[in-house]
C-alpha cells in the first residue's frame, strides 16, 4: 500500500482502488497494536477481514426505506449529510457523480469462539473483551480508511460513527438505526440473514460488521446468493434450529429474533446472573456481551452445507 519511506502509493490506488482499499483494511487489522487481547496473551481480537464493494446507486439501498423505514439513509444521503456536517464553504462539490459503499466483516478467531461455545450463560470473559476492545479497533479502522481517502482528495464517512447516526424507537419496543450494518452488508454482497438475525458471511456469523461511504467509483462485488436468507439452513429446508436452542433469553424463535428480548437479557438478566456466579470481576465495558447464538451453530465460521453437500 505504501512506498519506501512511508509515502502513500497514489498510483496504486488510481490503478486499482478496490484492491488498494481491501489491502489497506486487511493491513490495518493485521498490524494494528490495538488488535490484541492484552488479557489473553496479546492474541488477535479479529482475523483477516472480508471486504466487498457496491455502487451507492444500487436499488437495494433505496429498498431499505421500505424494509426498515423511510428514515434509513441511502449512501448518497449519508454523504450529503457528511458534507453538510463539515460546514465547508469553499471547494465543496455541488454534485457527487460517484457514490460507493465499502463493507467489511471482521471474523472472531477460533479461541474466542471456543470460549463462548463452552459457556451456558453467554458472555465469557474473552468474548466480553472482544466486544469492547474490538469496538476500539473498528472505530480506529474507520478513521484510518476515511483519512486515507480524504488525503487523496475524496470524501468518506462511516455512517455509524458519524454525528448524524441515530436510532429510532419502533412499534413493539425495538429500535432501528438509520444505517443498519447488517442490511448494508447484505446489499453489498457480504452475506445473508440467519434465523438468529445475524449476517452469515463466507466466514460465518461470528463476525463484526463495518462500512464506509465514499465519492469514488468502485467496482461492485458479485452477488453470490439468490435470496436474503440463502445461507441459513432453517430458511433453506428447516433442518437447523440450533440458534433457538442456544439463546438463554428465548429471544429467537422460528419467527426470527426479538431484539427487545435480546437487549433485556444483556442489560438486566445476564448481568445479574454473572454477578451471582461471581463471574463479573474480569468483565469490561458498559454491559456484558453474548455470542451464544453465533457459536456452536453450523453457520459459526462459514456458510453451512445443505444435506446435498452443496453450500446454501
């Protein structure tokens, strides 16, 4: 990504912007001193990312206004808000010809997933540290990539890290964001939804998602699935209900996941359970974490196989 002496290789970026950005994201995760669990022998928080790209004008983004709500932003709306938020007066483009989205998944390593498999209450210490220290990694990753693009003269914004990111109370007591990383990932070709409500990517559903909007033309990644639930065995043939069995809160059923029940379990029931067991001493962050529905399930670390032996 860089030349000798730490110079930014702009020619490489211009020749292959998708390859440049993919390598930059992977290099950051691989080399960042933040990407280590200091309490667990400095082992990595995340494995090598998966990175995909999409045109910001893809109709799938506009469709999210119907699926989630009119308040959900399109990539172009997100970029317009970013420009307005900066308050620039001179040198600002009156029209952005190209809008693209970069979406990525940060896979959780085997040892962390293993620690979560072994607990029957959720929120192992290692998984808890991954949740909160991993948030620092993802935040700095977005700052790094947006800075690279801005240095080269482009605008970039990670909507979930922006000043205009917000959530909205929905009927039934659950909250929806004006930029859903899961739905953005699906629209970009990163994966499909599982019964547990998570995104099943080529590295499974035990991942953390992120995305960025920029005003540069990027070659869209191929869409490798026919439906929004193609990678889930339950939706394919009803052969799997493992995530239902794994959820201690009863938040997952054949109708899908209740975000309200999941949140209540994390903030109330799980905290009290861990404290009563004396397991809260080494936890960090604002609340416990739980990864039971993403571990010890067929879609934990890849796209599960159908009975025929073909990928879903």
